[in-house]
RNA sequence: GGGCCCUUCGCCAAGUGGUAAGGCAACGGUUUGCAAAACCGUUAUUCCCCGGUUCGAAUCCGGGAGGGCCCUCCA
């Protein structure tokens, strides 16, 4: 995997054999999640799926930052309390994750539940000479850390030249950052040796990651925009506190763009997930996020989502075909759920369908093993789909219902499902716009299909085509399959 | 001023020294009464440009052009 700290790909060797601790920076919960917030969770969910499948025991933690200046401002604006905002936005965030198939996060610790740990860490940093109280605040002293800037490869002096915010009088060096912020009247606060206040922005992640994952942890992830200052500062304060490394592998995902600009709450160009989910299937959103490499920027557009919708229909049709032929539901196929080297070894098989499927699956695994190349893996998924469809066509299993072929088809589809689940795709069957399809519609369709079948039998193709064209104008497509005519809404 | 990164078919996109995956779109073919779906085939002798290294480069090095992100709000 690519490690931001070393700026190159490295073999993944966890700190403790067999176990992996992964911490990903979650949201500051002051505004509903936009699609950009989903990139990291979906990527790291996939990372965990893969690592777990390979055999590691993975603990995956995503924090919720529920106290911050932004929350205080938002609460004032909405005339409610900070916890109310935090609660509401957190609920939205969790619902979005669930919709996108992000199920692998083990814990969502909240900053406000870790004030004692945060205070203790600040005390330790002051004790070691890395931090100093100043007018009710406490700052981290950047000049006390010789390594400062190592994550982002930056020289503190050079950074001053590009500084674009006012430097507070309370700081010793312009690069110093707040560990603790004294409260102004009316602001939410907690007692501390430096006066009532709240934690600064970066300290909560350090404190929570130590508490829930220990140190050093294996993987620390987040968006590219967190690299500086958030992660640089986390790294500095953590290593000064610990006296040893904080994180072995740093992973950063690319940012989402709209119209060539970064999507962000402050740009005001964000596409809110909950609204998007009303108009597009969640699967298409997940597919979009996984279709390019996680370190690249992703351009968001509805046109692209629509295109992916067409792509997904091809998979959907296969699942329906699979059910018609095997009488089994693709979404209920039992997979192994872990790596079995024998099953991913094509050389042990004779030429043919099974061998092709295994070799495509092995290719997919190789993609994921190479810095989580989900785009390449999706390519393999498409090739597997084509191979499955080709098998159905060549074996004529739809007409013959040959039991040997059915067994092979089920095996192939099971392998495909195992691969798709590594990406979190096709987990559940997609119900297409329910409500339209009622018993009455079903009965009427059966009648029309029967009438058309009779017309065709009588060679009255004009009538048969009239029926089909009429249905087409109602967005209903008929397909004459070997086992009879089927219909679907387009 | 400094740091990081990107540029591959009409669009999206994989590929990190061994001779260009995949998707969408388009066009042929098989199939079909005709369709639909599916399958097969075609669509980049070429990877922003110019040099260099190498038996061999989209991949490495140097230079140039264009674009993005970051330098204390951000996933």
C-alpha cells in the first residue's frame, strides 16, 4: 500500500502479526454529509473488507468530532444547542454510511466522551515541554518538535511565506496550534487546569486513537485535505507525547470535485448525500467512488451516475437470468468469506469456464492487493459478468436446464459474488421503484403477453408488434426468452 | 515563495520497464418473424509535447505546456 509518510508503496506488515488497527478521521458534525464525505468511508470499508478476507483481524474506528467552533456557530444560527446539532448530523452521517454499504466500522467514538483523555494528553505535552498555556488556551510548540513537517514534507519556515490567516498574538510561533481553547461566555465548556474550555481540533483524534487502538496503530486514513494541518499536527503531538511512532501507514484519499472544483462545505458546492439517495440508487454512488483509484480526484456528476446506472443494469439482468435458470437467488449465495488459496489457483483447473472464472477472480484479488486498485478490480468484475453470460449462452442452459450446467453456473456466480462482496457491491438485491408493480399490473401484463403469444402463433405479427410497441411507449420492455416472454420497466 | 499530484480512445478509467484492462457511447455480425437481451468483432501502432537512459518506456531521468490540491475552515 502507498504510505504518505514515505511517499512510496510498501508491503503491508502490521505492527502485531495478524491484527490491524485502522483509524479514519470522520466528520465534524455541523452540516449534513455531502458525497465527498463518503469517499473515505467507502474506500476504507473496502480496505477492511479486503484485509479481513485475507485473514487479518481488523479493528476499524471512525471518530465523530462533536465539539468545534463550527458547531458553536451553527448552533447559534439555528438557535439550538451544540449537542442537538451534533446528534442530528451524526444520525444523518450514519444513515448515509449504511445506505452506501459501509458496515465494517467497529466504533464511532465522540470527542466529547473523551475530555479526560484529552486533558491528560495536554498535561503530558506541557510536562514534556512541547506545549504551553497562554491566556486560557494551550498551544503546541512546533519549534519543540524537530520532526515537524515530516508527513507533508514541509519546512515550517517556508510555510510562513504562504501563510494566509492572521497569526494570533497568543502563539510563540505562527505554526503553533491550539490543543485547548478557553471558552468565551456562553460557549460549551469543560473544566481544566487552564480554565474552562474545549479541545482544539487535532487533539481528539490522537486521544481517541490511543484509547481504542493503542499505539502505534497500523493505518491512519483520511481525505487528502486533512494531510495538512490535521494529520501533520496529530502526528507531531502524538509522537511528542508517546516518544515513539504513532502510525505505521498513512493513507489519504483523493477529493471529490464538482465542475473542476473541490467539493466542500465552505465552497458551497456540495451535493448532499441524503438528497442524492432519493434520486439515485446507492449502489451507483458506491460504484462511482470505487471506479477510480482512491488517491485520484473524482469528478462528481449526475450524468456519470446515470451512466453507471446503465452499467449496473447489465449486472441486474444477469441476477434475474440467474434466478430464472437456477431457481436460486444470487443475493443469497453462500460465499467462503475468506481467502482460500486453492480456490484462486487457475492452474489447478482444466481449460474452460471454471478456470476462466478463477483466473479472473485471481486477477481481481491481485488488483486489490496492489494498493487497493478498486478500478482495476471493477474491470475484472465486468469480465466475470461477460464470462458468466457467455457460459449461459454457449451451454444453452436456459433452454435445457441441464443440472450439470446449472451446478457450474451456481459455482461461477458464487465466485463472482465473493469478489463483488470484497468491493461491497451487489450485496443486496435492488428493488426497482416499488409501488408501480401491483398485482393488477402483473395480471394485466400476463394477459397482454398471452394475447401477443397467440398473435405470434397465428403469424399475426402486426398485432403482436402493436402490443409490444404500445407497451414500449409505457416504458415497458418485452423480451422473448427461451422459457417464455418476460417484461420489465425501462 | 514552498510542498504534493495529475495529463492514457468521443467520455469515464486500469496500467509504475516487456510491447495498451474494463465501462459508457458508436458501428458491424450471431440470434430473433421483427425486436429486446446476451454473445462475438471493430473503434488509441499509441499513452500532452521535446529530448535522454535502455535490447525494450505510457511506465525511469531532464526540459517544456496544461490542470488540480495544500501552506492552519475542510473528508
